[in-house]
C-alpha cells in the first residue's frame, strides 16, 4: 500500500468536513439563544468545500425552553396565590382560629390536634362587606361590630365566659399541691367561717326570743383553718341590733324614748354579776390559741439548724401534725419557718384486674404522697434533739418524718510546743477525731437495731440451748438427782390417780 503524503491527507480531511456540513437533515433544531454560523457556501466558494476556523464555530444548546407555570390554586379557585409563611398577620390570625376551635369549644370530646397551627398552601386575606339587603334581621349594631378578629373573639368570650372558665380550670390543676393552692385553700376556709358566723347572726335576728336577747352560738372551727374570732352583736326581741357601748350609756343621756326603752330592756335581759349570776366563762388562752395561727419566734441570724420533712397520704393528718409541730417549736423557743408545700410524689401501677376471662382487662392504682417542710433556724442542737424526740414520742398515725440536722464542730489545728531539744508541731484533734469517738460509743446501741433489719440475722436458738444445759440441774450430780426425783413423783401421782379411778368403778 503506497504511503499517503501530506497533501493527500489534507484533501481527505477537507472532503470529510464538507460532507458533514452539507447534511442539513442531521442538524438539530436551533432552540438556543446562541447564534449559529451559516453552513451554506458563499459566492466566492460556490463549488469548493471550505473549512471554517475553529474560533468561528459556536455551541448549540439542545435543551428546550421550560414553560413558566404560576404556583397558584388555578382558575377554578380564581388564582389564589401561594401562602407566605413569613407574614406575621396571617400567622397570628391562623393561631387565633386554631385556639378558638381547640381551647374554647367545650363540646369537643374527640382527640384534640396539636397546638401548632397548620398553614394552608394557598390562602388569601380579604374583608367581607355585607350589603343592606340581608336575609337575617339579627344583625350586629355598629357599636357591637369589631374591626379585627381578636376584638371580635374577646367580645364574644366576654359574653359567654367559656375561655375564662377554661383558664381557671387549667390554673387550678397546675397549682394543685403547691403554695398558691395552699393559700387559696386557707382563704376559702376563712371565708367559709365568716359566712357561717354571719348566717347565724342573721338567723338570730330573724327569729328572736320573746323577753330575751339572742346571741350567736359558739362555733368551733377546724384546726387547719386560720380564723379570727368575729365580735358578737346583741339583738333585742324586735330584731334591731344595739351597739355594746350604748348599753352602758346612762338613760338620761339618750334623747329618744324608744331608744331608752330598748336599752332598759337589754339591761334587764343581761345577767347581773351583783345578783349572784356569774357571767359566761370564756375558754382559757391555751384553748383559744388552737383556733388561731401558731405563734413563731424570730430568728436573729437565720442559720439553718434542722429541716424536717413530713410525708403523708392524707392532707388532714398532715396539716394537723404540721400545726402541732409548729406549736411545739414555739414553746421550745425555736424559730420555725413553714410549712412549705413540696411537690407531690405520684406513683401509679397497672395490673390485670383478675385471672381467667378478666385477664385482659387492667386496673390502675395511684398513690399520691403529700409533703411539707419545716425549717428550724438558730436552734440549739440539744433543743432541736428534744423537739424531734417530742414529735417522735407523740407521733400521729399516717405521718412519716425525715430530719436533716446541722451542727457546729471543731476544726483540727496545729499548735507549736517547745521542748528541750527543738520546737515540735502537735496536731490537735478536730471534728474527725471526735466523730470517731462518737461512733465507737454509739456502735453498741446501733448494732442490735441493725440486726433486726438484716435478712440473715443470727438466730439465738443455739445460745438458748447452751444456756439451758449450763444450769445446775444438768451439770451437777445434785441436779441429776433432782431431775430423777421429779420424775419419780410424777409417776407416783399417775399411779395414785389410776387406783382412785378403779375404786370408783
């Protein structure tokens, strides 16, 4: 095969390039914005194929143009645009609508949705303008009509009161067992005692006895309530109240005749100490103090000495014993602070209701532990120990106590002593040494109690047997003789009893 020269190769390349340029059917549709160079030969080069420079060639983009679709709800929904999630007014209105359906509506008994409001994909905000030709006659007046959705909701809630009742219920559940709940409970009891006292006074005023003065009966209030005694008001048979200072007023200084007659009638009805009739005796101060708040001593420095935590399943027992502990601390002159309501401890258990056919049904058990805290400040350690011992001695049923005590101790110090040879540093015993000495003394009193709590406590059967065998009856000859004599007397008694039975037969 003859070798190709350079001229022959150039000619073949030109022919191939001309054939590629002349095939118009194979060219793609021009869909780009980039200009494409013309492939037709010019007049100068009509019959000869030409090869263009590489710089004159341009690129072609075969991708078709994308159609622009607007993101809206479509013509059927009048082209509602896409919701803007960053619009603060729209977000606020959606949250209000969601809260209106979940929190205020009391008729919703099914599962409620989450509090996070869902934003619709397409939304548009507008204002509805009602015309004068309306079918309903109960239209809102211009004064009642509000401008915004929030004002409309507030006005509707003010008329119905649903949101307020819902809010009060939530607050009552949240504050259960805490300080606010305790204060509200005490306030209710105070108000209840005053209402009862006022009710008895009204009964005495409406139903007076003839020729006598009616007074309210003595009402013992519960121990837990903190109630101040109300002054009693005296009533005549006519039912008109008379002030206490008007009874002691001289009759000559009373202007009207009707008032003088009322005062004289009241004086006749009241007991006279000079006639031998003793007045109504009052209760002692110690008994009257039971119906008031416990007295407390003031702390000078405010250093905690003891934290007493009381636990119970019954609120009545807990409040009664807390009141008792505070009064005992006052009479011991211990500054007590509290009671402080601590969070409740709620425990729940779910167990099968029964066996056999009821094994699939379950039963729930709940136990709520109520707690109160009393703190003693600036208390003497011995007085605090006496107070705790007194509470332990007079413990109330259903009450558990746990105390944390703080005490002052000595610190170890280094003292320099001078001897004949040189100066020597001596370490004086501190709190650690004193606690070691206390532990050795207390070990004998603590060990017997710990043995009762152990699961593998030592049995004293062997010790009892050894002690029984070590008596004089078994370890000496005299003891053996005494045992034999006892058996002989026993056998002789049996024989005599049998002989008497035979003679009787």
